[in-house]
C-alpha cells in the first residue's frame, strides 16, 4: 500500500533529472525547488536510488549538480558516500569535483 502523504518515486526522479541534467540555470533551480518541496526525510531516504536510476554519475556535470543538491537538502550521508566515490573515481573531472566539494556542507559551489 502506498502512503498517500509520500511523493511518488518517479516524481523525485523527474525533479532530480531537472535539478542535475540541464545547463540552463532556471531549469536546475526549478528541479531543486521541486525536491525541496517534498518531505525531506523521504527525499533523503530515496535520493541515492533515484540518483543511480536517473543520473549518469560518470558525467562530471551530473555529479557536480548532485553534490550541490545534496548540500542544499543537507543529505549528509549521501553526500559523504558520493564524495568517497568521487575521490576513488578514475575520471579526472569527477575526482576534481569530489576534491572541490570535500569537507563542505556549508554552501554549494558552481551554479
């Protein structure tokens, strides 16, 4: 049975796509606002799975936007896991992004 007070997982994936894929800043902000409007606890519990299913985390743009979003929603555990993955990544840009964001949840760089 689906709890009607929780958003549909597909709506999180759609908002995550909007928050991380476009290069047009107003679209990114629109996606972030949609996610911020969802119940935070539910988002934090589902963000990793949604990111795995929605984003290309081998793409530095998607990866950087995800890190920014994780800071915005204060998803500390997901952020730390994403940083660890990035620091171990063989792609220079992904590794550099992880270094850039490492140790911070105080503010998003980039967009």
